[in-house]
C-alpha cells in the first residue's frame, strides 16, 4: 500500500456518506457513480439547468496559517464556490476538489483540509464527487461546484434596469473586520470579535436566500458580493449597462464593534471588504417592499436596500463617484 | 483598469470562440451562460448522463520548466482531464480552469498556459466555461471537465469478468521515453525522439476511441492507462473482483527507439510509464476479434490484446506477479 493509497482512503472515509445523501430520495439517481472511477456521473433533472463554478484558494494569498486553520481554509474554499451557485439561484448538487499539499505532513494536512470541506458539504448538502491531489510547496485548494436551477430562475448580472432597487441579503463588513482582528490578536475580545472572526473563518454562502431571490420574477439581477460592495455594485451596473446611487451602506454589528477596537472606519469594512458572501440583487422598484416583507418573514432578517439604479453609468456615494477597492490578487 | 481585469480580458480573448462552437448547432442551447457571470450554465441533453472529472498539475511535481513549456503544460493538464472523459466513453462539453501563477510575470505566463489549454480545447471541442486565477509561487493548473454520455454507454472499471480479453487502445511507453529524453537532451535525435517528445509534451486523450469503445456492449470495463499498465491493470482487476494474465506488452516504436539511445528496457517504459493516455479495456472473449476489426477499420490502428482476465486475483506477467510501479506523487 503506497502513501498515495493511504491518502486516498483517508479522503474516502472523510467524505463517506457525502456522495449519496440518504435524506434525499433523488440523490441515488442523481449521482450514479461517485469517487473511485475515472469520473463521476450524474443526471440533472429534466426541467433544470446545470450550473458550474470554480474557486481557488492559495496559502499566503487567500489565507495565512497563523490566522486561519487548514480546516477553516477548507470550509472557506467550499463556501466561496458555493456562493457562486447561490448567486445563480441554484441548488448545490456536487463538487470536485483539487488539493496541493506540502509533502512533509501531507496525510494530516489533507485530513484537516477535508474536515472543513466535508463540514461545508454536509451543511449545504452537496456531494463530493471526486478530485485530485498533488504535492505542492504551498497549500492550494481548487473547488469546482455544480448546481441545478429551474430555467426560469437563473439570474445573471445583466438584467438590472434604471429605477430598480439595489439591495443586499444581509449587513456587510464582518469578514473584513474578522481578518483585521486575526492579524491583531491583541485586540480580540467580546462577542463582536467572536462573530467577526467566525464571519472571516466560516463564512456562510447564502444558498437558501439565493434560491428564494432567484425564484422571484421581480429580482432582475443577482451576484455575490465577494469583492466588496463598491467593486461588485460597479460590476453589476456595468454588466447591466447602467449606474447606481448608493443611499446607505449597511454595516454588520460585529464589524462596527470590531472597527471601534481597531480604530478603523466601519463603513470602509462594508464597502471595501468582500468575502461576506452576501448577495447583491436588483429588484423592480414597485415590488421591493412586498419582496422584502416575504424575505424577512422567511429568513428573520431584512433584505437591505442600499440604493437605486440609474441610467448614467458609475456608482455614486455621498455625491461623489465611488472608488474601487476590491481585492486584487496580483497587486 | 486593474491588472486583474487586464488578465481577465487576456483570458477572454484567448478563449474567445471556444465557449460557443459555431460548428455545433446544439452548442448555443447547451452553454447558455459562459465566462463573465458568477457561474456557467448549461443543459445536458435529456437521454444523456453528465460526467465530471478534475485533474491538477503542479510545477516541479508533474512538469519542470526546463523540460516543458508552459504552453505544453497547459495542453497536458487539459489532456489529462479529457482522458478521464474518454475513459467513461463521454463526449467533452465544457471545462473550468483554476490557475496559480507567480506574480512576477503573471500576464505573460497566464497567456502561455492558456495558449496550450485553448489549443487542446479547440482540438477536442470542449468549451471553456469559467475558472479562477491566483498568485502562487509555483505554477498550478487545475482543470475540471464535464462531458456527456448516453446512459447505456457509461463504462466503469468494475465490469470485467474472467475470460474477458484485456486490451489497450494503442502501444505504450512513448510519453515516458519522451520524459527521459527531455531530461537528457544530449541523447535527442531522429524521428523516434521527436515522436517520443511529442507524446510527452502533447499527449492525446483518446476521446474518439473512448466513445467508440463505450458504445460497444461487448466492452465490459474501461479506464485510462495514466499511471502505467502494471498499476492500472491491477486497479481494473481489483475494481472488477478478478485478476489477469498479461501475454504481451505492446511498446510504441518511438519508445523502443528512444530506449535504445537511453540504454533502457523499452518494456519498462510501457509497463511503468503512464501518461500515454491510452485506454485499457476488457472485451468479452468471443467478441474481441470482431470489435478489433471494426476498431482497426475506424482508427487505422490496432486494438492491442495484452492479456486475459482470470478468477484468481493479481496480475501475472511471465509467470510471476507483476509489481506495481506507477507514479506516487508523495513518494
């Protein structure tokens, strides 16, 4: 038995039960062949579209070992990929995972990564259908997710029109606040710190919210707010061929609390800090109040209005063009 | 315009025309939303199964820059993933690509990688539907491919029975011979060297062969021979709960020629050297001659008989158990 095979078995046991969820009577038909053959086989149901997305996390770029465990990094990689499904209004079906891990302690590190990956997979009901492993001096995690969505519920970034309301699925800035706290552990303390660190280490893709919003004919465009409201609002506007005026930037309580400790502007966390994985949507003006009411009843939180779409390009905030300040991995 | 966006545009132009192939009247319906949104959307046709597989290449593990260009590495990553579709009898539909590239010369290196990726995508008619990019000290390439196959044509590794003929889709060893020559460039010379180097740098996934063999009810199991005949024959036998006796190891002409120059055993190249991406199949004994005849007529090369399946476990070669000698990336 080679070490490769031991690792393969470790993965098989880590993801056992994930390939075929027993709660879902359809899953056996959907994932026909799972891990162990050359490729996984599944059949999407007939009236649905399949959706695919890939996300990559690299040690030293997207996470550092001194501020995030490998288990959290595994969760985070899965969450980032799942968030793209949420943004299309899709239901998660299956994922493949390619891991690069240093040779020195490969077995234990792969196990730790998969603990986080499998926890996210269980929580958001996605099967792990296969993957690949390689030695690599830095930990790299590439996750590809496949989902399904009713054809009529697919939401792109391009459907927004002037007059539509711009809204987010929840308050922003907690993940960025958590990152700053993780970098300055001396400032950690209290419930707000815990909540911000959790948002940074175990972000929640808004799968249920995305499916709910995707199912509404009054939602005209949707994307995940993964690079910060300022960057992502501009992207949505450009794809839709219009602009927007921001009226309010909703800051998460934990981000506000952490900003105070850190001596930072909480609004900056919300505008520039991405990776909260909240959804950014546009809603027909006349329908917003009704949809927001249904949303609040369903999710016990508000669909937060942040502005309104306009004809003129660009995103305006407090009377001035909003500058871009998202993540730039090559900067 | 940030450097991230320049790179994004470079990729968009590199893969332009790949998302929607004009030759295929169905492709517009199949890939509904391509690069640029949160996720790609497609719809497999109704009577078909979807198939997914992921492969990862890492600089210093799967390729070295002194023996392989980044363009070749891009081709190779795509070829390795496509080979898994071939092994399922599937037709390629779409791919996602996650690239890690050093910051120093990122734009040019991404472009070079994508030249190879796009060349393979064009050759094997697969759309590039999305992906991700990150700074990474080593070049890493993760390719996920999705294909379709008629439900009745799916071939796993587990269907072989005692008495079936074991065969390969072509002669073996050229890619390993090419690797050795690339490591000892002083020994390169003549047509055999060129052919071996080509097999190493631009391997061909056997998509057409896989679809042909998958469509035969007399093919009982199929896999790609990517880790060497000795390792992969054992895997197929274990998955099928039987064993095999090897009768012949077909060595590619170029591998034989290169082995002579290198002073190596050409059979070892064929047994231990993987990554030729030939397919390993089992065929019902009585049907082999007929199928091999049709195969030769169609592909102008032989379906090569290498042995026969038996009840007793293990793989035998020249009266002794064959040892394993595949690749072990953590060894």
